[in-house]
C-alpha cells in the first residue's frame, strides 16, 4: 500500500462488508493484546461498535469514537446500519471521548441520543502541498476531456451514494446554458449505472462520468467550479481540497460546509436543483478573473484554518491527554516492588 507511511502497520480483519463477524472481533482483540495500545480511536459507526467491544474484551485503553456526518437520512441505509446507530446512541456513555469534525455533527448526534462523557472537536486537515493550484494538471485534464479554451468546467468528486445526490447535480446541469461542461468522478459514478447514464443523457452539454479517480489533486486543479450537492455531510474533505487547489466551490448548506467556505464560494439549500442551477449560472457567467479571485481567497482560507498541521496538533493533544490518563491508571493498579 504505497499511501501508507513506513512504520504504519495495516491489518486486514477479513470482514465482509455488511456481515457481522465474531471471528473479526477475536482477531481484533488478539491484535490489541499484541500491540497494547495506550489509546484506541475508531472511525465511523460500525468501527465504533466493533472497536468498543474489542477494547472492553482486551483491556482498558481509552477509546475515542469518531463520527463524521450530520443530518443523515438513515432511511436511505440498510437495517444493520440503523440498528448499529441506535445501539451506539445508547452506549455512547462508554467511550472516553466522542470526536466530531463539525458542530453540526455534534448537535445531530445529540438529537439521536448520544450522551458521551466528553465531546472533542477534531477538524479535518488538508495537505495543502498536494492540494494546490497546478497549471500543468489543469491543462492535462482539459486536454483529456477535449475542452476548448473558454469552456467552463464544473465538477464533483463523490462516490455513488444516495446521500451525495448525483441526480440533483445532473438535474441542475441540464438547466445551464453557455460554454460549459461537467465531469463527475467517484466509485460507482460511470455510464454502467443506468440511472446516471439516463440523467447524463438528458443534459445538452458534455457530461463525463469517469468513475474512480486516482488523481484527485489534479482533478480539482483542472476545474473552474467545484460542486457538492449532498443531503448530509459532516466535514466534507472534497470542499476543502478543491478550495486548497484555488477553485471556488458551490455547495449545499449541510454539516460544516458554510463554515468551511465562508465568503469564498456560494451556498445553496440541499435537494433544490433549481436553486443550484441559478447559482451555477452566476458563477459560470463570471469572468475568469473573478473565479480566480474567489479561488485565491478559498486557498487562503484553507491555509489559515484547515491546514494539516492545525489538525494534527489537536489529535496529538487529545492522544497525549488520554495516554496520560492511562499511565496514571496503570501506575495506580500496579503493586509496588518488594
């Protein structure tokens, strides 16, 4: 795995997606016994449940749950996910900390019934060295898509998921006029999806459904406008990543989106393709200089508030605090030497 830094061990628990596995719990408990972690941090609902169970069986290292969404329509997800979320709300007093990356996420989980011992705000961090304005990448992407010099490229990076509202994006795209083209990337976002193919076919302007993308920094650098139309989000990295690439963003008012964008882009209500189309029409009609000005402001905002060092400092502080608690517990329970 080339994206994993040296010294970081990645262990496959051999779980199948959507299928509970007692054997995976046993593997995780054995792993915890071997590694003896001083802090255990879990990510997203199923991992929160599994990690808490394994941590209780393995010992008493402090546990941090990490929740990443807000205003999530659970009816769009499977029965197992709904059951897990309800169970976590009832068990939320057990982990030492529940971490959120947006205030909206905390409020939504409180409405679900979460009552943790402590909340912690851990904002996402953006690698502004990788995500940056990149003229060669911009030219390469435009050549790949066969775009003219004046064509405004509007794009979105999102996996195929009901929450991401690809249909709303394409509905808005069908309402736009002028020299504009659209590109979507993400797992499951390609012409083999009959609904996406039908919706894209109804758009008079070029629509490129490219599926998974291994060059997200280059993709964002190639855009003139980045879009997010989700019904629900916590802290969507794609918004901050596009901004770090110097691209103005039009996004729905969900989660921390408005907080991230500030006055460097435009906000629209979720589930409203008409409103999205009106705002996109304005941004597409703006001069290239105006879009570049907004993009420069967007990158400056990310550098100021969401650069990677800012986020890592908060993680380190939390881990140090919890590790210190664990050391005190161990010292208290360890009998003195004779």
